[in-house]
C-alpha cells in the first residue's frame, strides 16, 4: 500500500458519494462507543452527531415535509 492508513486523517470512498464530497474523517470510523439499540448494544461512532450533521444538516432530526420525502439507500462501510 502506497500510503499507510495510520498516517491518514481523512478517508474517502472509492466511488463518488455526494453525501460525503470531502471524504470522511478517519476518527468517525475508528473512534467507537457502545450504544444501546433496542435490546442489544452496538458499536457506533463517538461523534455520531457530527456525522449526522455533516450528511443531513443541523436539523437532521426533523423530517422533511411528506411531499419532499424520497426513499434513500443503504450504505455499508467495511474496516479491514
């Protein structure tokens, strides 16, 4: 590998993703916390709020009006 992931501060997808035009911060993927979800505990990024604001805007908890809602897609991330 030409560049070490340990030296990187930002990462990007191998395909263009308009949700993350600048790439994403490495700490968003590697700095994880345990978070309760229903009756289990899952790993989640420590800075989940920062990620959600980056992707959806500061009002990410407010759904758009019904007439502006569109289906999304699943996004999968892998860490080797």
